[in-house]
């Protein structure tokens, strides 16, 4: 009998087991700054350079070391402690006294001129103050001043204001006569009481002077304002 051939089984191939690969640590993801965080972040302010401070040096001549370096300091003369005032000559006092007397004599002359004027006596005006370019003239109320509507006539108010301006200019113009060139007075309200006119010099030249006028009823109610120009003529 023929022998049966037995096939030998080949040894099973053993697959080499692969070694497990070492896992690398995952890199940390850094998130990009969002637009909001960029907008919120404030830019750093640039640093200002430090201001240079100048060293103050005393102004005494002995302390100027830069100019007198290596040179001996010069001795400065000492000032006397007790100062004796120098007396003024007597001529100065005499002239001041003369100016005061001339000024008072000029103001007395203006007052006499005002009181001797026929219009002042007829209307009953009085000169209360006349000095340093300001004059105040008062006019007590009378029924003779009333027009048909029962109020004081506007022309009388203008006369009162012009008189105050004339003597205001005269108070600072000795040796000159004052004459009215023009004046404008705006009436603000009707009047039925005592009046006070105030003249005040605004500008004075050699030949012309400008004066502000104001008329008050009683003591506080302004009823007219204006401006006036006066000519100065040497006596």
C-alpha cells in the first residue's frame, strides 16, 4: 500500500507585537487675544523727560564763584542802617499852599457866578456840589413848571442838565469861560417832583470838553440822560 504523504504544517508565523508608541504631551493652546481685550487694553503713556531744574544762585557779588573762580572776593561797602531824610526846600510848600488857595478861590468864584445868574434866582436852582469835574444842581418842584398835561416841561429839564454840565466843566477849567456848543438829552419818563441834575466831565481838551448829563427825580429815579459839548475860551 502506498504510504499517505502527510503534509507538515508550517509553523505559524508570529507577528511581532508592536510596542505602543509613547504619547507626547499635548501642547497647550494659547488663545489669541480677542478684539475686545485689545480695545480695553490702554496704551502705556510715554514717560515725560524729567524737567531740568536750574540751580538758583544768590545774587550777592561775593557768591559768584563761576566768574571769580580763583580770584579773591572783593569786600563790599556796608550800607548805613539809619537813613536820614533829606528836607525839602520851602519853595515846594509855598507853591502847594498857593495852588490850594487858587483852587478854592476859583470854586468860590463859580458859586458866586451861579447864584448871581438871573435864571438861577428866577427858577430857584441851587448848586450843591461843584468840584473835580462834577457838578450837582437841584431844582425844587413848582406848579409854574407844569405844562398842559400836568408834568414838568421837557425844556426845563434840558436847561437843568445843561447848567450842571456847564459848571462841571468850569470846575476844572480855571481862567476860561465855558459856553455850550450842543447837547442831547433823552427824556425817559414824565416828572412831577423835585429834580437833581448831575454833570460829569468825560473828556477835556484845550478848546472842547465833553460832559455826561443825568437828571434824577427825587434821589433814585432817573428821568433823563444825555451828552453835551462845551467850548473853552480864555478870559
